[in-house]
């Protein structure tokens, strides 16, 4: 009798501060501006069932992470056309997890994506199967602080909210391994035909600043099906932003 062939997990691709693949023919272009990244460590077992089939939690030193990322989307455009006026610029707040697929591609999985423009919400839900929800939102700078406010409209849970206030600090000359792990993400995994599709992105290296979290009142994480955060976040970062290109989704092995 032949011995069973052991099943091994793929070796994840290295975490790199620069995109491993340049998208010369992007599907979408946009800018992500005034971003705040707030992260808590979680047990991989607590989130594994929330990821698409074909992916597992991406871990660092045995932990994975849940991220609350608030920012301004600006100038969304198709291919290389100029950004769409009005509908292409809006506040957004995401709850995301960290994933690796059977080909070793690292990515993020969005559990919720609050946005303030109804048309992009509908396009994101119908065209890309992304968990966009329509919310009342604002991003305001007051002196040396940035405030993000969000209250959900539809499809719910209605009234789910997020209120963050941060004070950006010093520029990070060389991010730590954790800071690279949480921000240097070159694609998203999304459920697709029973498996996981991968939609790549590229952008310049993040300009990152450490930040002080002055206020955090939210139930977006719990509303996304995750345990409510307990304790202080393991990382709070700010970035003025980057210009981003997104490619077409694929379900097979990466193309090089």
C-alpha cells in the first residue's frame, strides 16, 4: 500500500514594501487619502471561518489581525480615464482581515466597507461582490487631529457606527515587520464561484506616520461578525495617502 502523500500549506510570498507586480493596464485607478489604520491582534481560529474558501488567516508570530481602516476615496476612474466627478470621491471605512491563498498570495478580506455614495456602493456590491454598505460619513481635520464619523444606513445593521479621532505623529523612516505586514498588501481575496478570487493592486510605497488614538467608539467590528475588540490596539498608523491602481480579478495561479 502506498503511503499517503502529506498535504502541505503553501509558503506565503514574502511581505514586500513595494508591489511585486506592476499593473500596466489597470482596471481602476483611485487615490486613498488621509488614512488611519487601527489594528487589534486576534486568534486565527476566531476568524478562519469568516474567510473565503481556499484561503486561511495570514499570521505573524502566531497571531492574525482585524483592521479598522478609515480614509477618503478620491478620483475613482475606469482604466486610465480621469476620476469620476462627485461619485468618485467619498469617505470610506473598512473592517478587514488578513489572508493567504493556496498559491501563497497574501491579501486582505473585507468584512464590511462603509461608503457615503450610494452609486459606488451599488456598483461595488453588484459588480465586484464586495460588502459595501451605504452610510452617512465625514472626514475632518481640526488642527493636528483627524476625525472620522460614520453611521450606517443600508443594508444594515442600521445604525452601526464608527467614530475615530487620531493625532498623527512622527514620520516612520523604516516600518517594523508588523507595520509592513499590516499595510503592504497587494491584493484582496473575495468569494467567487465557491472559491476565492484575487484582485491585485499596486501603488507607491506607503508614507507612514505613527499616530495617537485619541478616541475610538465603534461597533463596526462586531457588526462584521467579529468579536468586539478588547484592550488597546497593537498598531495605530496614519498616512496622507497614495495613488492606487487595481487590476482584474483572477481565480487561478498568479501570472508573472
